[in-house]
C-alpha cells in the first residue's frame, strides 16, 4: 500500500474516532443541560426540537460526514475478500441516514400518526433503518475479522458488541412499537434507545482505533493473503 493510501486510512481512522465520540458526548451533555428534557424518557432525536435544536441537527450531520470518511478508509483497508464491498457500503448507508436524520427532524413524542409531518415520517424511516443496519454491520465485518490475520484480534469485540447491539435493538423495537409494551416502558424510552445505540458507537470507536494502529504500518509492509471466497 502506498503512502497516500496510508495517509487516507489515517485520516479515516481519526474520523471514525471523533465521529461517534463527539456524537455521544454532545447528545449526553445536551440531554443533561437542556431545560425540560428528560434523557430517561425522551429520544435523542427530541433534542433536535426547539430553539437549541440546531445543536443536535448539526450533531447528526457531522457524524454522517465523518462516518462517510471512515467508510472510505475501511474500503482502502479491505480492498478484496469478505466484507470488502458489503461492509463499506453499510457504513456509507448509515452515514447518509444520519445526515438525513439531522434536517428532517422528528415530530414531538406522542404525536398521533394521523398528524405526522413529512419530515417526521422521513426521520422515522431513516431511524428505523439505522437501528436495523447497526447489528447487521457488526456481523458482516465479523465474517472478515474471523479470516483476516491482521484483524483476528478484533473479532471478539465485534461478536460481543454485535450481540449486545442485536438484543438491544430487538428490545427497543418491541418496547417502542408494541402497544402493550409501550404503556409499560414509556418512561424509559430514552434510556432504552441509548442502550441500543451506544454499543454500536463504541464498536465504531474501537474499529477506528484498530484502523489507526494499522495505518502506522510502513508502506512497504505487506499483509497476509485473505481468502477471496466472497466479497459481501
């Protein structure tokens, strides 16, 4: 790999480190400091509403842009073999969906379906796809980490966090969509949503840290061959 590609991987790694870290820190601080906002019961996207909503809107957009840069670096790291196409594409789709979630703000919690706005519907669709794709992304990359000697050490983290993410997303979906469960968990929606989101952000951070470590290799360093059976 030439020096230009290594520098691109290094920039991408830093984007992957800064993006999820800044995103979580921003919505956490805003959740604590925003008057009238309850992080336990209110969704993260509810921070996009009101006079200070621009902060969370910008937070979504910045995460999306940095995730796009990170996806490009991942594509350079895995030019062939398992997850070389599917993995970067999933990261790219997630990046675009996060950017969409910024300007297309959600409707206030409790808004009847009949009164939903166009921007609220778009936000809901984008958010639903994001939560669906997060655990899938982890497991797509897990296929690569199992066979790639350079990334073998990261497979345990991916398996554990991917499983936690999958369970949390299922629980979040049931608790927020099932009429019976809604009445039981209504006061905990915010906390449940964060439980379904933060493990993926932590996985992205660890992924980026590993990529940064790999980007410090000499341009003359060669990686062991990876089985080419499957690129998805």
